[in-house]
């Protein structure tokens, strides 16, 4: 059971913020499919309590040994079923450790075990963790080919962390223009991003991320490939957090030394990377019009990460793009300074969404199972992007959207209020006060955050109390909500948490404080 102990020791810190990450994306997941299942609940209980049913693993191992003797691989594979027993069955195969067990685990990656996206992601993470325990390099192609849905889930950081730690992963970075090379690069980006959302610093040392990224950089193609731009951008954000990462390993000098070495390799390229990012926007903008499919989507993500002015290139594409692609482009337009973008977005939404009719319906307390408007119309993305285009017309538009019957739309509209002084203060105040009594708890919290941005004392006090909770998970979630919502008035309270006795809370408080600092710097650049 040594391998199991190591796996749990690795994964326990990773899932510290699992509830928070799930909550951030929950509205999207609910509208796509389903509620929390028994399997999802089981995983949260395992990772929160640290209690793993070793007896169930031993029982599965004994059964599999008999099946291997009597019926071979087919008999064992036929006995593996989806459900709460799955994690024990695949862990038993990992502990058996034979080539046959490894082949069975790999083939499970091709199975669709659940129609619930979140549950399916848990199964994929379980399999990746077991293949990592076996260090099964020959399974990497299968992991890379099934990586997209797992990578894009709220728990995608954990799947990525398991996969990049398998010996031999670095070899796929040699061919960045192949499908497997592209998948490998996106997993590297996901891991680097995950270091800001709960992945512990020892992932850097176990995956040797400094060497991986150095190798990806050395084998990049000519020009600014979007996924390389995203990796470099995220790596610079991680380098900024190097003191926080080292502080988290202060009790382990050997691990700290290894971490220093990996960060040193990254730091040696910092000036080169900053120049690369300075030149990247022009190359990305030149390419976005002729690219298509996954390449264009990745370019849009890179433009969004860099907050590039792209209205001239993107708006013609928005009008003829499909739903997912259009949503990404509209996200990029949030950062445009072009005065035409706000009117364009409002007009596009009014042409495709009956806003007044929707506002006359009774507000729902829970998000609908399916989106309440056409997938070709990224209405929620438009509402969040309008945050970057304040005007009296935008304010009235958002106030109307705050009356929508769908709570996901009300949340999106509320999230764009309170970033600047309201132009119609009384109307905005009344709207936010009304939404604090909304039937949806998520809408109530979003309205409370908007009021806190405007300095309303009661809302600020509510968030302060959340930071003083006894439950460290609740404190960590509150810290990240404060960062996400831009509640700079609570920055001093976050700074005090950095020195608290709980190392996990301190780590997340440091991250939240760092994000507020980044946003402040970006705001100053935008005013420059």
C-alpha cells in the first residue's frame, strides 16, 4: 500500500480547493449536464477526510488475481464497472502492477463510463493517477488523445498534473505541430495555470516543469504559436509567485532546493520571454483571420490572456462565427478600447435575445438544465464583456439583464456592475439591493460583491466574516472570491491571512493577494 499512501499524500493538497473550483464553474456544468453524483461525492469525501477504503482495494485485488488465473484480461476487464467501486478496482490493478493490468487500465480511457461530465472526469483522473503510479509510458498517447474533455473540466488541473509527471512525457514536446504535441503543450499550460488554483509546489519538482518548459521553448516553431504564448505568459505569472511557492516548502529543504533549481531554469529565460510576449500580439492578430477551428480558438485564448486590442480583426469574425468560437472572441473584446465595441455588443444581444420578455418572467432560483437561449448567442459572455465598456447605455442594458428569469444571466449582468462609479446611482443601488434578496444564492453573492466593490459596509462586513470562518476551505474560497470580484477594499484582510498558522490558507491568501496586485497593475497600464 506504499503506492497508495504516496498517491494520497500527493492528491490531498490538490483537492483542497476542489469544492471552490467546482463552484466557480458549476453553473456551466449544471446547464450542460446534471447534479453531483455519488461518485463525485465519494471523491470529495476521500480527499477531504484522507480516508481511503484499503479493504475494498484488497478485496478487488484478490478477485482480480482469481480472474486473471481463470479467464485472463477479458474476464478482469468485463468486471470493471462504473460507480463508487471504480476507484478501488483501478487502484487494485495499479497495485497488481503487471503489463496486463496496465493494458486494462489504458483501455478504460476509451470507455464512456458516465453521461455526467463531472463524474466522467473523475474516472479519467483515477485512471491517469493509476497509470502514473505504474509510470506506464506506453499509455501516454491514449492519455493525450482523451485529454481535451478532462483538461477543460473544472478539475482539469489534476488530470494534467498526473499526466505530465509520467516519465517520457517530455518527448511529445519535440513535435509541437502534431496532434499529440499540441495536446502535451496544452497540458503543460494547464498545470502552470493550476499552480494558481490549488496545485501544490511539489508538482513543479515531480514533473520537472522547468525542464519541460525549457524543452517546449527550444522546440517551438517559427513565429508566435498561440499555445507557446499562453505557456510563456502563465510561466511568468508563476515566476512572480516564486517566493510564495518556496514558502510553502519551507519545512522541506531538499524539496526547496529542487524547486529552486527548476525555477532558476525558468528565470534564466525571463527577459527573452518578455520580449517574446511584446511581439506576440501582432503575430497572433495577423494569423487569427486565416486560422480556423482549434487553431483560431487557441489564438483567441492567447489574445484574451494578453488582453490585446483586437476589435478590428475580431468583430467581422464574430458576426460569422459559431457559438463557442464567437464566445471566445467576445471575451477578447472585453479588453478593447474601441468605442464602437460597447454599442456593437448591445445591439447584437438585442437582435438575438428578447430581453424585455425574459425580464417579465418570474426569476428562477436554480439554473436551467439546458441553456435558456441559443448556443449561437453567447449572451452571458456579452454581459461580462460589457464590464470593459462602461457608459450610461451599458448601465441601463445591464440593469435590464439583472431582471432576467435565468439566474446565470442575472449573475453575468451583476458581475459587470460596480467596477466604476454608477452613472444612475439610485437605480443601480436599488437593483443590487433587490438582487441581494434573489431566490438564487449565487445571484445574492454576486450582488453582494458588486455592492462591496462600491464600498457598501454591510457587504464588506459579510466578506470579512467569511475570512474569519473556522473552516479553512471556506476561508480559502472567500479569499479567491475576493480576488475574482476585485474587492480591493479587503486587501488588508487578505494580507493578514498570509501570516496565519494554516499553511494551506496562507498559500491561497498569497495567491488572492497576488491576483489583486496583478489586476491593479493591469489597470494602471490601461490608463497609461
